[in-house]
C-alpha cells in the first residue's frame, strides 16, 4: 500500500489550450510534447487506515483549496479503479521537484504523472502507461504525456478509451538537447485554459492545429529536426496570440523572454546553428538544439542574463525502489 515514482516534466511542442471538460480535463484537440531529463518530480504515496485524513505535501508545503482538489481528483480516480472506500483508505502523498515550479517548466505535468504512477502501484492496479495516463490527466492534461515519456501524443476524446497518451518513436531522441532559459514570473495557466474559447483567435488556432500535429508526427518519424522544432516555435507564437487576446489579456513574456527569442534567431541566421525557441504558458524559454551545438546555445542564452539548464529527452514515469521513498 506504499510506492514511490518519478516522472519528468514536459515541453509542449504542439500545445493544447483550453478544455472542453474541466473536471475530466478533456482538451479540445490533440497535443504533442517531449519530456525533459534529468529534471523530475519524485512522489511517495501510502494508503494507511491509521491516518485521520488525506494529506498532500509538495516541496514541504501542505496543499489546500484548489491545489488539493486537483490531487484529490487523481486519488479519487485510483480509489474508484481499485474499488477502495475513502474512509478506510486515507492516503499520505509527499512530492518534491528537482527544478523550479510554477515558472513555465511543466512541474504540474511531472507532478501529477509521478502521483498517478505511485498511486496506481500502491493500489496494486495493473495498468499500462497509456491507461495510467488517463488517471494522471485528471490532475493535468499535460501529465498524461509525462506518463508515457519521450515524445508523446495526447489524443483528444470524450472518454478514457480515446483521451489517452501514446509514445511516438523518433530518431531525434538521442541527439536533442533542450537549453532552458529560466525567466522567473508567476503564471496562471488554469485561468488561461478556462477562458481559452473566449479569445477571437481560438477558432483560428483550431483551424490550423491539425496540420501542425500532422507535420510534427511525420517529422518525428522521419527524424527531421528543422521541421519539428520550427513548427514548435511557430506554435508558441500561436498559443501566445490566443492567451493575449482572451478576456484577461494574459501576457506571460518578459523582456528577457523576448531577448532570448532575438538571440536564438540571430544565432540561427548568422551562425547557421540549428536552434529554435519554444514557450508554454510562462516566461521561461526552451531552446531546442542538437548535442553538437548545446554549449554554444547555452552560452548565448546565458548572455541574456538568465539562469540556464541543459536537458536531454526523458523517459516515461517509473516506479522507484523502496530506498528512494520520501518517508
């Protein structure tokens, strides 16, 4: 009744925006991402009848209100699948991140992926990773893709049989390097998703998103670096156009964000370095490049006055041995 799991956060390549069902977190369209390692979330859970109530702790802070409710959505789904009564099986969950959270680096994806994987293991559920991805999705749609790892595709749908993640094999996995430029800025992803359909740009985004998805799927299979990450760069601009034209007018980017954009384009044009920027809903920037050019790209991003991290492609969520438990 106790288990520990680890999952890597995701970088959205063709990003989802908005949910047709907020409770089940069913997105309007498919989305593709790549996991980033060694950044990770490690989570330990234990179902213990001696506990007075459920407890959720992340990075030393006990969750409450909406954050606790999102974790409870995942816990409740596991209890439902395991046919376990809430009163007889309170759960203790503790989680820690190896990277900064809530600054646009995908901590919710790795957090809910690790939680779902650990909870399913502790509840003795024998599920495939695509099946576990439907559990993780109850907390965060992006977490479904963090469960399957690597390059993954979350399919839209109206049920768990259709709305689940699958891994996409690609020869790009070994050579991809992701240089992250950390631009600290609090973000409100939940609110942006909630009002997505109210943007006059939303229908335009839906009209072209399927072509982008097909382009990235094909380019991943072909190992075409430029096509994959050029599309991801354009999708970041499309996503920002939609969030900025919603009722709240969310503007996530900061001056350092735009400085990195310019530096990456200059590097590409003047030195012929394969480098493409990407952002999710946040100010921090991912720069996708190859192993050969990672040092040069990191140097250029650091010159913009931000902290940098260099990542590789991360694998799927995994159950860890007892020695790695947090309690």
